[in-house]
C-alpha cells in the first residue's frame, strides 16, 4: 500500500480553505460578472474587472502553500491587529480608517541601478498576483492562518534592480502624525522600518501582500501593501510601505532600536527560545483561543533552514 506522508505545513486539499467561504465568495463575484474569469486575466485587466483595486481579487490560489489548520475567521484576523501608528492596543481597526491609501507612491532608493518613485497601482500591474495560505505568528504568542493575496517579494526585488553589492533590503512605513496618533509619541523610533537580507527577500516564501480573504488589504492590516515572511515573527513585517531601500549595511529595525535585548534582526520562530518575558513553546490561535505547539520556523523549516547554515553565533531566534 502506498502511503503519502504530508509535510508539516500541508493540509488535506479539501480542508485548506473552508468550502463555504470560497463558494459564497466566488458565486457573488460571478454574479457581478467577474470572479474566476478575472483571476485568469493579467493583473492589470483583472484589476479593472475588480473595480480598480490594485490587484485581482480573488486571485488564483497557489496550491504549493497550504496549511495544517483551518483558516482564522476573517472578522478575527481583521479586528485584532498590531499597528502602533494608530495605538498600542489591538483594537485599532477604527482609528486606522484615517489612513489615506489613494494615491500611494513607493520610493526605491539606495543601491539600485536607478532610484525611482512608482505609483502603487502602476507597480501592481507589473506583478504576478496569486493567493497563498500562510501561518502568521506574532512574537506575543498569538497566531492566525490567513489567505494573503499579492506577489513574490522576489518580483519586487527584480523590479527595483539592486546593485550586486547590495546585501539588505529595508522597508519603511508611512509617516503622518496628523492621522496616526501613535506617531506623535516621540519615544518611539518613527517611522517604522525593518529589513531582510537579499537572500531572505528572494526566498520563495517572502511575499508582498496587497489583499486578504480575497479582498484588497484592510487599512488596519497594512493597506495598501505590506510584506509577509511567514517563518519570522510578525514584528518584522512592515505595513503600509512607502519606501524600499537597498544597502550593504545591516539595518536596525524599529523594535530592535527600542529594545535590543528582546528583539533582534533575524526574528525567526523557534519554540525553544523564549522571549525574555514569556515562553514561545505554544501559541494562541485567534478565533478559538486554542493553544497549539509552536513549530520551528513556524513550520517552514524545509523552505528556509538553508538560509541560516553556519550562523550558529547569530541570534537567529529573537
């Protein structure tokens, strides 16, 4: 008898996304005259079909990236958020609606062939959109399972054309204290920045997300564009990006500047390495409050472990 063993991050195909969610969502879209047809179109054409949002929604799901758990209910993933620009508590969804996302420009600077500013909608037209189901793990030990829409971060790096001497990519969020009350708190190192090595940024898992649950990204989740590296703690993953810089110097991110004894550059998930103030051995799932074991690299070891070989002296898991 042939027995197929699923990898640690895989779920049975019929369980990857709740059937009712997809059937209901896609039937509504088809009734409106797009839907599956839109996901087969180039990004720009699908964007027009979907009413002008930057990207096709819903996008075709990439079945290489599946889950070992049910999706988190949308209402939980979009109402329990960290976005310190709008407050240090989790109920910032209402305050985040003050963020103005149109027009939105992204600046590419540093060690690139040609520095440039690009309109987000124009950038989106050039990118290969898809949907991926990923785990998400906060350093505070809560977790969720989310269907992100977007494109590989490698596509963004290729678009920027960094010089061969560039070793890191740094992402920066918006800065506007008039609409973001948290940015009026001068003891925080605004604007929010963090970065990755070029090798991490071009790993197949690294993803630029513009949507969630088959819809454009809500403001509280980081509209119009944020990055997702599912093997790292969530504080690494910058929201509402306005600047992408390439450099040969390792960046010091927002939380590392604030408290370097607790937060480091690498921030890879490891259940055996505790935060100084709490254990990381388990995580609490949004929507159910169930406690489940934390997985090394958040369950993505086979994709990313090779990035860190020979780096035993580094604080990889902080």
